[in-house]
């Protein structure tokens, strides 16, 4: 009963490096999301995908790209990492666009 | 666009005392409202949700919240705090207007500290 699985759990990047954060859900949910969590800021939506084949920008999309590979998987890519992208990233999924979200355990990213 | 305000970034209560975490929202239409809990180094877990049925909503771990439209509030309460309740709590709102982004808009969180 995995739910939402994120990899990796931790990552350290140098400024300018690229990486992809992976997310997979096994609940057959239509909608998937990427949030970032920063101290005192709560969670802010980066990108979301309402269904397979569609993606849309959230509140803070700059510097990120996403791919909805299939119904299960939704990846987040940093093409050229910046120190401002140091954060904890959470992937989430939901049955529909207005349903509660189910979260993964997060990826803690540090950009030096 | 909707927004959520959580009053108090840190709340400290004694074990056995009442827990009250405050949440106010702004929304142009009746919203769906949620409370989530986050334990250290973990993801967020749903505590309870309001989706326009009963205004008093009961959740897991003895928590409940009351939707008050006149006050635009959705405060979270628990009659008797336990040490295991120490965590970060987030209030969130879902836009039911049909426009705007999907997903939830979160408050900045309240860190609940339980004193022995």
C-alpha cells in the first residue's frame, strides 16, 4: 500500500546543475501536483496535472518543468538549479480536482 | 482567488489542555476546507475536511473543526492534548468557483507544541 512515492529523498546540487524529481502513485488518481515547502511559507503549488496528458502552472512555476508520463507518474525537472530552489518538494495526487490530496514523504533539495 | 490565514505560527499548550488552532479563509464562493497534519520529516496527512455537509466535522485522532460562514472561519479543536499531537498543522481551501488553479491553497502552518 505505497500511496505516493517520491525519489530521491535527499539531493544536493551545485548551482546550474539539473535534476529530475520522480513521483508515482498507485491509487489510480487522475490529478497530480507538485508543491514546495519553505519555512514560514506553507506549501506553494508549482505545477499540476488534472489528467494524463495535461499540465498547468501553479503559483510558483518559474525555473521548473513537469512531465505527466502516464497516469501514475508525474516528474518535476530543474533545468538549471539555483540556491532559491533549496526547499522540500512534495508530490501529491487526488481522485479529482476538488478532492483531498494524498502526499508523498517529500524530497529535501539543497542547492549550493 | 481564495486565501487562508492561520493565526499564530506557534501555539503551546499543556498536555491535557484544550487545543485550538485558528484558520480564516477568503473565498468568493462556499469553499471546501481541509486540515492537514505534518509530523517531522514526513508528508502531510489529512485530518478532516468540510465539503458543505455538516458544519461540525470530526476527524482522526480526536480532532474536530467547525465551519462558520458568518465568521469565514474553520478552527481546529481537540478537547485534551496529547504529547503525540505535537506537529505542524495546515489549513487549506479548495476553489469551488470553477476557475483558478486546481489543488489546494494552504495557510502558512501552525506549529503545535505540547508541554508536559
